[in-house]
C-alpha cells in the first residue's frame, strides 16, 4: 500500500485513541476533584501533568481549577492534543484515505465529526461526564466497526499499530504520575488511598479486572503489576506490546528491522519480566525508560513505512 | 408544506417541459410517475428529502466551494424528483454521442500528427497552433489506439422546441459521475416502489466500465492503474476517492509517485511499485513541473518524459483541451463530416466567434439577448447571461469584451428545458441540463442517462454546482417516446 496512506491510517487511529485517553483522564479527574474538595490545586492540574501540558496551560492564563483544566484539554483550539483537535485530526486523516477504509468506518468517523460540530454549536462546549462518555463511546464504536468490517491486511495493521502505541504511552503516563504521588506524603488515609487507586484503575477500565484478579483490597504494587504485566487486560503495557509485535510481524519485513528489534526487546521485558525486576530500578525509572523507548519505536515505524523516500 | 397532495406546475410557454405536454397532460414516459405523485403528500416528500440530506451528509458526499472559508463542505442538493428520458430518445442521443466523440478523437490524433484537417482548410491553422491548449509536447507522440479523450462529459441542453443541443464537450477532467451514482443509490433506497413500476436502465456498472477503459489505455496485459488527485482540499475530492475505491485502484497524490529511468513508480510500504496507467484528475498543466508549470506542487517531475516514451499512459491524454476550447467547438460538426463522412446526429448551438469582426459587431449589438462566455472559461464563471443581467452588468461586460474580443464567444440564450423539482413552493419547473459520460476504450461505452443538473432558483439558467445548482437522478426507461423535434 502507499506509504502516505499508511501514515494517514496510523495517525487516524493514534489521534482517536488519544482523544479517548484524554476523555478517560478528565472523567476520572472530575470525580476525584469532587472528593478532594476545592483547595487542592495538585489534583486539579494532574491531567495536565499526565499529558505534559502544564506549561502551555499556565501560558493561557487560565486559573487552575478542575473546570478550566477540563475545558482546556477538551476544547482549546490552541492545544494540539485537545480532544476537539484530536477528533478533527482523526477525521482529516480518515478523509485523506476514505478509499482505503470501509465505508462503514468512514461514515462512523464522519458522523463523530458531525456530532462534534453539533456539540460545540453556539459555544456550548460541554466538558462534563456526559461528554467524556460520548468521546469514549465514539472511539469504542470506531474500533468495533473496524473489527467487524475491514480485511486483515495492511490498512488494519497500521490502524492497530497506531492504537496500541498510543495506548501504551497513555497507560505508562497515568501509572507514572499517579504512583509518583505517594499517598502518605499527601497525608492521606486509607480511604483517600483507595479512591485514588481505584480512580487509576477506572481510567483504564481495569477496576473489575483488578477485583477479579486479586479479590483483595486495592494496593499500589498490584495496580502496577496489573497494568504493566497482565497479558489479558486490553490496556496493560504487556497486552499493547503483544499487539504491536503481532502487527509488525504481518507487515513487510525488510524495511522495518530497527522497529522490529526494538519492539521485540520491549516486549521481552514485559513478557518475561516481573514486578521484582522493576523494583531493582524503581517503578518511575522503569516507566520513564519505557516511555522513551515507545517514542523511539514510533519513530522507527515511521521511518520504515511512512517516510516518502 | 402540508398533507395535501402535490400538484406539479407546468413550465411557462416557450420552455420545453420534460414531464408535461402543452395541454398539461403527462408525456407517455412520465404517466406512471404522475400517477404515483398524485398520491404523495408534500410532507411525505419533505421527509424523504430530509432523509436523503442526512444520508448524504453522513456519507460525506460534499463539495468544497471556492472562495469560501477553509473547511467549508457543502452538500450538492439532490432533488427527489427524477428526470426521465424515454428509451428511443436516449438511443438517438447515444448514437450521436458515439459519433461526436469518435470524430473528436480522430481530430486530436490528426492535429498532433498529419494535420490533414488544417491542410484541407476547414479550420484556420493559427486557431489550433497558437491555441494555449495546443500541447507542443504531444506533436509526434503516439498514444495507444490513438485515443486521446478516454472519459468525456458532454453537456447537452434541450431547447424550447424539444431539440437537444450539445453545449460543451468536456475533454479534460469532466466530473460529476459520482453524483450520478449516488443519486441512483439514494433514489432506490427512498422510493423502491417507483423502481418496481419502472424498468430503469442501470448505471451502477459505471466504475467497472471505467476500469476497463483505463486498462485498455495501456499496452501491457495486466496494467497497474492509479487515480491521481490534487488531494483532499480539491472540490471534487469526494469523487476521486469514491471512484478509486469503487475500481479498487490506489488514489495517489503527486508526492506518492516518482520517475526513475523514465518509468513511473509509486512509493509503497513494500517499496517502489510500477505504475502503467494514470487516471489524472488534475489539469494537464500541473502534471509535471519539469514540462509545464514549474510552480506545481501537485505533479510528478519527469512524468512527461516517461509518457512520451510510452512507458505510462495518461487518461485523458495531455493536449485534449484544444478540442473542447469554446473557439474550436463550432467546428465539431465539420470534424464529423471530415473524418467520418457522416452528417452530425446531434446539433451544435449556433456560436458567434468574437475574434471575427462581423461576429463581434453582432454580439455587441445584441448583448442583452445573448450568453457570452470566455473561450477557456468553465464552471459558470466569467460569463454574461444577457436577459437576466442589469444594464450596468451589460455595460461592464461590454468593456471587458471589447478589450479582448478573441477571448469570447457568444450564443443565443437557450430556453433550457425544465423538469418538475421539489422546492419550497411544491413541485415546480426548474431548468436542467444533462451530462452523459462517454468512455472510450476498446469500444465506446455510455451508461444510460448521466448526470442531470438543475438550477434550483426559479428562472435561473445556471446549473453549475458552484453557483447554486443541484442534481437529479436520471432515468432512461423503456417506455414510448415523448417528443423530439426532427433534426
């Protein structure tokens, strides 16, 4: 297939996944803010820390309230990864390759875009739970339509690569920020701790999975173990890399030696590793290294298939 | 709108009404439709139209309008009342189109090689050789089977007496066929009962015929065909993507192609892949910055060299524009007589060439009655429709005309036929034209009908989608003929 088409498909799914992740972070952030009361700026800006956007947010001069943070990340036209920009970018990429995806996929993503226009009509721009639910649902729908209609061939593989590279990035970021804030340092009690950790799990649709797996109180180490190593959980790093490696294997081999080598290395750490290995370097260092490698892998995939030589 | 039945209005005198005869009785091929319509309420029709709009918007069958803000995507209004053509009329139109397009291809091969028509003195030599659309690069370059215009969209209108006239032969990158296909799909979905009443000749196989046509343009056995688009910001992008998908060929932009050792390749995830046929949907001027416009970002450097060596086919060929230029149009009947030894089946509209002093004098004296067009104009821009223009507009146009008479031709204002159309006031007559799509491969194929464009404003004669026009599904039905004046 055309290199340019591969690039559009890959970014179409990365942007959609990014929009969904942003909605997840904001949704959980909003419910946490209700728990922690008004004065806690640290909670309010947490979505900005996770997405590395604290500085540009400060530059807008908005007050750091949960509501303003949510509006910024959901609707700000100057923020390249705001939900609205991600959905627009996703649709633009789809429009560029509407001949390479099924008509159901195109109609679904175009319909999302039309509904988005209706939601912002008259400056309404909602940033509440209902809106975040909608974003998640549209993303789920697109994945479902994709799953049900497209041939398992290169377009599918590039779409899947985009989804899982983006998702791995997101899970690692959430884990890194949430775990870095030691609950004790906040003077939190067991109850606050419980809500914080269950919020992490809910933001990656894993609360039920945790209960089923551990059948015990929510504990920070187990949360990390689940989100990093569990092979059955669709948002764990391990699961994401099973998919990355599988899809890379289906694509033409010759141009992608660097990407495949790096992916295999990252995958091996997740497949054969355990929490004890992480303890050696520290969770945060482990996650930071993972995030850096994930960026390098994205670049290698790009160089292999999408750059116009 | 109401629950009362729709009572279609007839066209005013002097206008040919496609549906009704002079006594307001439905013509034979419209009788079943008229019966059906009599039982339909305005509310029902409005609901159907709303459903169609919703589906078109969801599918993204939209059109970007020049001069509007970026990101503007508009629907081309699709009317829910079909335009119906009786089979015997269509069969005659089809013969006329085959004849016309055959002669035009003979003409193109001739002017780039032997120039017999010029030597015979039928067309002034300087009108061809100094024409901006005459492609010097094509002189002496052979194209497979001598086919230059593979895809032709011929604009046909119907005068007050019912006679069909050819208004324009679009030989460069005619568009609109995707609307023909979408309209049919939509009408079958909205009104399945109508398709049980009528045997409408199918058009859905157009993409298959187009692919056959494009494959036949190559000399190789199983050629790789691509569709070259300027990209998603082009107004006709929907059509490009649609046709590529329907044919199962790659939709490429200039940056996806490159030329190596005088062969054309596309950049793929598997490495370079050879391309044999390019269905270009960009102007020939833009296809190769080395050969034509150096500022073109849309083209492929070196493409012309590969083309001239016969290593790639381009459809339509480079240099076809010289034959659909409005200054050459008046000679098409002569071409038919010269190359085929036949009398033209389809009529040309009488045309005054402002380059000729006596014609210019006539045009200047009758500006208020005529339609004056730029020789290279398209899309309804830069033209004067005398009868609907103000005195000031006519005066302004006269200045432009006199400053550069060679740039203009004039034609009588045709009383375009009208067809009942669902508008605010109910079902009322609106002016229409017809663009059949002619495919020239190993043989000439035309799907029955084509695209009917309709001027939605009352009294307007401008059907262009860029100027408030809409479209209609066009049916060729096996019913006894309506009316057509003898040629």
